[in-house]
């Protein structure tokens, strides 16, 4: 049986490495994104993966794996944005950006371990297509929550949906690597 936590952390390390490299290239320009814009960024990536899955064709060299890495990173960015105070500067230092990423990644990992225990690693039997579909569903839920001014009556909120999106992306990346 594969060691889920080791695989999970290895994939997350790849995602974090890309996040840090992008931060060096672009700074934290993502700080200007509003929640709906982050949703749309993730949507574009998930929709592209689904299109490639359905047609079996692609014309741009970016891999499905790189799109899942982007989904993971934008999901974490969404959680960082939601946690930063309104007066936080638009530009974070590289160290601050890394620290925030690590904090959110740890929170996401902790929840994954709890859910993975209760669900018995059911994700290992899921298809890559299902991960993409579930990500798209979560994005539509977030859009509806945003349309409801962030309020839900009985459902999980925006953060919980982004956490699930990140974990689905990581699980898909683990499965790609197997």
C-alpha cells in the first residue's frame, strides 16, 4: 500500500516549488485578485483539463499535470487571500508569501488526514475525470455562495470548498505519478 502522506507531501512540495518560482517571477500580483477572479482562474484550468480528457487532443504544450499544479496553487492562494486582513499590503515579501503558503498547506493536509481516515482512501479508486468534475462542481458552489454574499444556510462555506479543490488536485497529481 502506498504511503499517502509521503506521496501527498511530495506532490505538495512540487506545487510549492512552482508557487515560489512564480512569486520570484511575478511577486504576489495575485493579491489583486478578488475571490471570483480566483474561481475563474481555477475554472479555466479545470475546464481545459476536461476538454483534453473529452477530446484526447491539445494544442498548447502545458500538461494536465501543470494545470493541476495551478489548481492547487490558486486554491491555496484563495485561502491566503481570505485570511489576510483588509489592510495587508498588495505585495508580500517572498518570505511572507512562503510562510502563508506553508500555513494554509498544513491546514489542508490536516483536514485531508482526517477525511482520508473516515473515507478509507476512497480517492484512490476515483478517476482523473471525477477529480476534474468535482473541482468544477465545487467552483460552481463557490460562485453561488459569492452570489449569496458569502452566506450559506446549511452548507460548507467558500474556504471548505477551496480546501476540497486543493485536495482533489493533489490526489489527481498523486494518481498521475503512479
